């Protein structure tokens, strides 16, 4: 299965993925991987901008990031779709790209939105919701820190990020299972695993806890 786990930084995505991978291995003897999608193109543009002092605009950066994710998705992520024994968890995917467009002010750019329609749909999408202040507090506790903490006003940046995720959810062409990230991590994993197990057993993963387009 191709499984999207999304939410603001500090929502608990990595914790959830770790727990779901262990449960799949223990209860289903299934292979489960976390696929980290990176944008080498964006890194090159940022290097070029630093070297010349001429930054690229948000639209140019977004194009490169989306194309990099598309390339990786069609390279091998699509192989996990509807696969009952091999599972790939991705956190920087369709919903994250939509949220990125909202934060950069590019959400109304038709060409960029059209590119996103080319992404293979995840078999299951989880969105972990936490208030902006909770996410920010968690980021401050991390040893590695986070780029959001370097913003001039981290609280305002965290609130903007939360708004972008909510807006992205309504624009998705598939449903999401919404998880309350303020609950203990094991309870969040329990809810997510029930949805995943239901999908593997042939039951719909949607229901009252889901949002997005059908």
C-alpha cells in the first residue's frame, strides 16, 4: 500500500510511521518502508541563489519541487499502490505539496495544481492535526531544531502552517483519515492501524473521521 502521513511539523508524523511499521511487521509479517522524498532540484536552485544573490521566486521553486516528487513517485512509489504485502509511508507528498502552494501564495496557479493531478493517489492518507502552539512547543523540544523556529515570528509561522494544512485537505481529490495528534502517540497509532487494517481486509478506510473530496 502507498500510505501518506501528513501534518504540520511537530504533529507526530515520524512517531506514527515508526509505530505503524512495527505493527505491520509484527502482526502481518509485511514489509513496510518510510520513503523520504527529497528535492535535489530545490537544493540546486537555493545554491545558485546564494551564489548569485538573485533568489528564485516562489513559483519557480514550487515547479522544481513538484517535478522532483513526480519523478520519484512514478519511478517506484506507484509499485506500492494496492500492494497487500509491501507498504511505503510518505510524508512529503500530495497534501504536503498543496500546503506548500498555500504557504507560497501559489495555490491559485492552475499549471501547478495540474501537475499535482499526475501524482499516483495514496491508498490511504492520514492527516495528524495539532494546534499550532502544541506543534511549536514540540519543535522547541527537539534536539535538531527546525527551520520554522528560525522564522522572525515562529508562532505566526506555525499558525500559517496549520492554516495551509487545513486548506490543502479540502482541495485533495481523495479522502483523509484525520487523527488527533494531541492524544498519546500509542492511541493515535491504534486509530491509524485500525484504518489500515480495515483497508487491508477490504473495508473502506473513510467514515466520520475523514475529510477531503471523495
